[in-house]
C-alpha cells in the first residue's frame, strides 16, 4: 500500500482524504442516520472548516454527500465550527452551530433543511436572522471563547434551552440561552453550570439518563431521571463528565456530591477521544455517543499521509446501576461486520505465558475475552493509597513489569517476533478492604518508529475481581485500538502506527506476565469485514 493508505482503517468512519475533527449534529431523520463533521476540504491540516456530511442506514456503512454547511454569510465567513441538531416539533431538524464572523468573533447561527421531504437533507438554508447569539461588551462574553451549542431541550414552560461553551478568565462555563421560537434567544442570568479554574469548555453536552440502556429524549425530565453534563476541556483535551440533577425550575445543573470538582474524575475514555457528542436515536430508543480520535503522529507525518483523524465506533451510553458512572458499549450493528470466528473453551493462562490467537485477521478484529482471578488473589500486590493517577501508574507498571496478579490481557497489532505490540491489560491490587483493578493500554512498544506519541493510558475499573469476571473487549482496526473493560465501565482508545505488524503480518496474543495463573473463562475473536465508508460511487 502507498504510505498514505498504510494506517487507514477498515470499519471506522473517515473521509477519503484530508483533515477531520469533531463529530457535529448527529441525528436520525426519516430512518436515515446523519453525521456531519468538522472538515478541511483543502488539506490534511486543520483549517477552512466546513460541515461535511454523510448518511447511513446502519451507522456502519456511510454514503458521502456535499458539505451541508459552509461559509456563505457574514456570520460564518471565517469558518463553520461545531454545533448540534435539535428535532423541533413535528420532526423538524434545526442546526445551531458556531460561525466565525468577519472580525473573527465566535457567534451562534441557525440552519434548517431546504426540503423536508428529502431524507438525505442535502440542502441547508441559513436563517436570515443570523447570528442569533453574539458576544458583546455588555454580556461580558469573550468573543474567542463562545462556541459549540448543544442540542436544545424544551422546558415545561414551552421555551427551548441550549447551552454554549465559554470561559471567563479561568472559569469554564455552560452559558444558558432560552427561546420561544428558536430564533430569538435570550441569555439567562446564570449559566447552567460553571467551575473555577478549568479553562475553556468546548463542545458541552447535556442530556438525561436512566440506568437502563433504553435512552431518553433530550427534553425528558422527571422522577428517577438523572442528567449528565459533559465538557471537552481545551486545556487537557479530555472529555469529562459529571452526573447530577437538572433543577429545571431554577435552570441549573446540580452535580451529585463530589461529582464535578474541576471535572477531575470521570472520563468517557481514558485514551484519545475528544469533542464528543451524543444524540437520542428515536428509531431504536437509545442514546448514542460519537467521539473524535485524532492522530498520534507528528504534524509532518500526518500531512505526508494526506489525512488526519477518525471517528470512534458509535457507542451506546447509559447510566450504570451504581448511579456513579456511565457505561458505554459499541452499538450492536458493528457485530454485523463479524466474519470468521475463533472461540476458545475455558483454559488456564499460566504465569509467564503468551499464546497466539490464530485463525483471524488480527489487523481488523473484534476480540472479547473474560478472565477469572478469584482463586488467584493470594499473591496480589498491595495498593498504595497515594496512587491516585491511573495513567501514571500504568506508565510505571507497563506490560513488562511483573506483578502478583497481572499484568494479563491482550497484545494486539503485534509483530510475530513481538518487537511491536500494543498491550491492553489488567493488574490487580489489594487496598485496605477491597481489591483495586487497574486497566492499562500500553503503547510504548507499539511501533519501531520513534516519532509517534506513545503515551500509556490507564483507568481504574469498578469491578470486584472476587465475585465478578474481568472482561475485555477490543476493536482493532489497523491503527486504532478501542478497548472496553468491565463490560464498558472503562474505555481506552489509542492510535498506533506499527511498522511490522501491518496487514496480514499483524498478530494477536493473550498474555499473562503476573506470578499467579489466571483463568480465561471465555474468549471469542472475529475477523471484521470492511465497511463501506464514504466511497464515491
Ligand atoms: N473544534 C471546533 C470548535 C471546537 C473545537 C473547531 C473542539 O468549535 O471548540 O474546529 O475540537
């Protein structure tokens, strides 16, 4: 393959070439899924941003269309940045997005379909009233930190609400606007929520959840409904969230105790995953999460390959039974790409062993493995309570550092001689009165090429290894590994650039480098078919 094609994916969403970043305005209309995305039509680097557009019947295979929103008005001459779709009454989609005006100020604009009988929604018309929300000295909004309107929700008083990301000095804010007609918007006195010291909140998202995979429409309020506020922290490039309550009489978000201090705790994904956005899929009554995964290559190298960025596989998202965190799982449609399966019966994975999973195409695969360690916890290492940063812990205790129980897990995108591999694994510790499970994705050996960023990622996984299995599912696709631990309680996505473990040379292994044996209670692996993604007919 030519260098530009080496790291392209076979079933992840990407345009045929050029730069892509945030997913925008995902929705479903007349049975068709729509994805818009931040795109540079002129090259592989960020710039000249338009809303590119694709549609799909299954969220897996996508057809490209012409750009839906591109600079054409005063309110967006310098770029059409991120935003969201809202379904107005009677199935009327409306897009709110950020435009960059002639003075390079960030303003919010409205666009609606030209022809509602076209399920592809090819043509979009901008409101003659644009811009609808602007920064002014009176409203004290900083014109370079005012962007990314959310999907709006309808209050019991018949008024729409939307939030827009903002910061004032170091205070991150979710500014709240209200409107009766979706055109005239008034800024509320108070933001929906704000936190001192976080820096800019990009791409906020605000939506109701319940502890069942059945999703809720964005305007749902009531008994037993919790709300999630997600922000993309510009300073750290992490998507963090808090769970709480939407006090709709006051129009404020009240996070659960301890849930939101500086958004320091919960992340959708502990690897690469940014500027994400959910939407309510009214066809299948579920909430779906899209997120952007950027390159770990140097700028020089992604420019040389002629493209940059992929979208993560859409994930179902819901509230965990504990109420303390969200759970994510690849949408079931992805399983239609599963082709050749290899299954393993229950086996022992002896201390020190590395076993190849043969019979699949390991460069594009779906692997689901469960481990049992309950009877193997005598030698477990002690947990030091000062270890509060799982990423740091994973980088200190990588795949080649022997422990009592663990590391054990998968070596993916591995070369035959194991000179190259990405290790996704668990390690167990004993804290005072509970076990601590660490999940890591160690990229340090992922490529013989020195240049890509190989930061190790890590997360604590809220699973009790004494009573529960430890499951790990990884979606492997040439240069992406998306891993789901504990049935979706912790997700870690990484980008890797093997030089040997390419195409048919890639291998998959299951390994145990801990002192204790562990049991594999089940393991299935599938070759994944290519999806048809944005191919011009
Ligand atoms: N990307 C967009 C902005 C947003 C940022 C510009 C997040 O609207 O804040 O391409 O990645």
